[in-house]
C-alpha cells in the first residue's frame, strides 16, 4: 500500500542521482524532471508452487523508494504513454539504460518516463551520493533472522536489505497511476497506457512480474497491470522472489555459449524483447507469437553488444560520468585492441517502442524480424558468451559470420550490410582477459574502404537505400533517418573513406 508521495526539490547543486535534465537539455525540449520518494508498506513473498505462484511470508514491511519522473511541461503535449523503467541495479547503482536508448524518441513523442529504484543494493550508493537528500530511502530487511542463502545468484545477498519489497511497490504504483488519487504524481495528465521496461537484470524482474504478479488479481480490475512490455539485453530468467530465495530456473544468458532450452514468456499483452549479440544465444527465444496468451516479438540486432560507445561513453560525458566514477563504476572501454563498438542501434529501440505502442493502442501487431543466425562454433572461436568461460567443455555455438567476419541475420543496420569494420560483441583487455559485454570494432583500412565503396558519396547513397528499406520494414522511424544516415556515414568518414 502506498501511503505517501513526496516531491523532492531540485536545485543546481542538489539534484537526483543520474539526473537527465541537463544532459538532455530539458528546457529546450519542454520537459521537466522531478524526483519523488514513494513510501508505504509491502509484503515479502515466497513461491508456493512450481508455476511460480506466490504467497506472503511477511506483511506490511515499511519502505521508501524513489521515482524519477520525466514528463512534458505542458500536459496538453502528453501522448498518453507512460513508460516505467525498472532501474537496473547490477552495478550497485541505478542505471536508466532503457531511457538512454530511447530518450530522444520519448521526448519527441510526448511520453512520460518513470524510473523506479528496484533494489536495496543501490541504497548505499544513493546515500553516499547525497546523504541528506537520500536519508529517507529505506529497504530495510523485515526478517533479518533468516539464514543467509547458500545459493545467492550473480548479484549476491545483502542481508540488511530485502529486495522482495519491490513487487508490491511496482504493483501498487501501476494501479495508482490509473487513478486520480492525490498520491498519483501524474494525475494532471489524465488517462494513460502503461508500459513496463527493463534492461539486463531488470528483464528478469519483468519475467517475474508475468509469472507471479501480472495476473494474480486480474479479475479484480478492468485493466491489466501493464498494457505492454519492452525488455532488452535479457532473457526469460526469473528474478528471485525475495533476497533469500534464488530463482535457479531459466537462467540462461551466461551458459558459456551453449544452446539452452528455448526461452518462452507467456504474456497476454504485447511484449517485445531486444537482444544484442551479447545475449541472443543465451536468450535463445523460441520465436514470435500472436496467440492470445502469448503476444511476443524477438528483435535481434547484429553488430551490437550489451554495452557500447553510445550507451556507456557518449551519453555519460560530463557530470553523469563523474557522478558514477565517484562510486567505483568506471564508464569506460577497457579493450586493448580496436575501438569501442559504435553502431547506432539506439534507433532500432525507437522503432521498437513505436511498434509496441501501435500494437497496444491500435491492435496492429508489431512487424516480425528474422533471428540472428547461429552455427556450431569452430574450435578456438571466441565471442561474447564463450568469454564467460572460454575453457568450457560443453558444445559451443556462435553467431554465423559473413566473409568480413560480421554476424548474419537479425535486424539489419546499414553499417552491417555496408560495413566499415569487423564487429565483435566482446573486448580483450590488456591483461588478456575478456569483457563479454562491451563490444569492439576493428576498422577496415582506408584502402579497403575505397576498394569496396569507391568514395563517401557512393557510400552515403548505399546507406540511404538501406535506411529506406529499414523504414519500410518497420525497424527505423522516418524522423530518425537524417540522424541515422549522418551517423553511419560519419563512421566511414572517420575510418578514412573520402
């Protein structure tokens, strides 16, 4: 139950952690960023059967979490769409990666964005960032007498906090946003469609939402918990139901390049999942579906990686980089070879979100996309998944490569059909180890580019043709074409094509 919603003042010196207002020039965009503390009580749940249905083991634990709300200053410009991002906690701090990959579209479209702190793991970082501002944030474990779990999963257990408080926070917030309650921070904007977004670890929260919470009380409400779902960089793994019960089912992404059991998510509302080359084999989605209880699309993008130049370096230039660095999260490229992978896949995120909106609001199913092609790996081959465990004795699979060493299939970007380098979804560090999440581009020599394309003008013509095809297929927005073409052509120009 949500009992209190408090707006926290913002000044030049006292601003929210990971604030976007200055970075994205909200004044010019006609947008406002607010931070709210949402307080109330939440249950802690446990699984009661193999179908992941749940029941409470503790009721009424107090909490205070935070919301980042980015919205049009003029309610008349509101599109009707509200996206709620489960802020990613993998680095022990809030990361708004879905915002980073979509903000240009969201603000252009008049959407409202809400980012919700999703885990106690980030509390210490918030309080170190600004002890006074975040003094009230509270994820205290109401059942500290429990024994520490023997299996803790990749993110560990912090016994002072209870991650399982999140589920009621999310459910209660979604229900609140559809009302005109004074607690609703966007009540002035009227009727809305709600979309749940999650990146990487937060994708497992979305799977848990579907399995355990989205439909448990559906008979009580005229509207679904969420109208649509947009996941990226993840699979069908389930987030733990609480801090002491690790969900060992369906965890697939880091299985050392093996082909796992196909991932399936049963969702009555439209669901789109984007994967880069860092995750497509581990996710191994069964495929698209238009069944009434399984509305699903898998969008797989070759020439990409979990982390890349835009979403790890370019977006964070300036104060956002400095704020993260204070807490030992270095936003940098650690590769000793090549250059940071720089393909502009954020534009496909824009189109995917548009496709989801149309699917939800107009009933027009999102376009289908081919999967990335996979083949058995040759001995000694290495790519993102095998970088987790390069000495694994299990049978490895890899993404099929063309004559240039680039991945085949999937949603095609112009820079993949007309490459200016070889793209891999991992990077090799100075010490010889591998980062399986940040990709590398190995640029072609200027002489090779000239032999392939002749000159920059011809290359631009090829990119424009490819962009038009992507628009027709539904994977690029018309309004993004000029920036997309310019970015892609500049990639070739930087690498010596004239």
